[in-house]
C-alpha cells in the first residue's frame, strides 16, 4: 500500500467522524436564544472534539509529507488510531448530555488518551519504517510528555475540583501539541541563522 492511499483513507475516516459530530448535535426545542443557550454544553463539547480532531489531522499532515515509506505496522497502528477516534461522536454526545458527570468526563478522556497513545505508537512505527529513531520529529519526547502531563492534570482536577475541567485540559493539550513544535522550530531556525552569521 502506498503512503498516499493510507493518508487518503485516514482523511476520509476523520472527515466522516467530524461530520457525524455535527450531525449528532442536538437541536433546540424552540427557535429562540434561550433554547440555544440550554444546549451550550453540546456546542462546547462539539467544539472541543472538532478542533482536537482537526489539530490531530493538521499535525499528522505536517509530518507525513516527509515520510517516504510505510509498512504493515504503520497501517495497523493507523487503523487502531482511527478505531479509537471513531468513538468521538459517541463520547462527545454522552459528555454533552452529562457535562458535569465525572464518569462521562473520564470516558471522554479515555478515548482522547487512547487516540493519543495509538498516535504515539503510529509515530514510532513510521520512524522504524523510515529508518529513523526520531519519529521524523513527530515523537518529540518533551512535547509528548507535556501533552500527556496536561491531560493527566486535567483528569486529577476533574476528579478533585470540577469534572468539566477535563475538557479544557484536552483542548489545552491539543494546542500545546499543535503550536509548541512551530515555536520550537522558529527558535531553532533563528539560532541557526545567528550561528551562520
């Protein structure tokens, strides 16, 4: 299988998952602002899930354009990651209906962590298939450690303080994984330009 075929398949599945997210949004009972406001947890949960999946897609494509080859491990880790990602519409709807429930928030977090861990395994499989131990910059240990730390702190705060804090941690971790590599790359580029002078 070619890299292009696998990325097209991944794109299609993620697009379907994100489409199902919006189709699962509950509609207001009446056409007024009060009915829309009553669904704020639904819209908030949808927004978190959509942008988290979107950030994952952006990060994958930013790194996959440098990949030369894939193997069966890469394919199967992609399938496993997509399997866990396919639960997003279900857990998003569930957490929307039970927004302050610790159980609902932990179920949502479990799906996020399963997607994150399978994505890490996918990055390692890609690195091995391409003869690299750096995971083509994708598996930057500090960034991954930061991502998992933010999610763990979110879980702890959800348990002991307020369950919805968990969702804020998920989006914060998504931002860290998305934007921190660009900040680090810019700093490294500026350092190399200064060193060259």
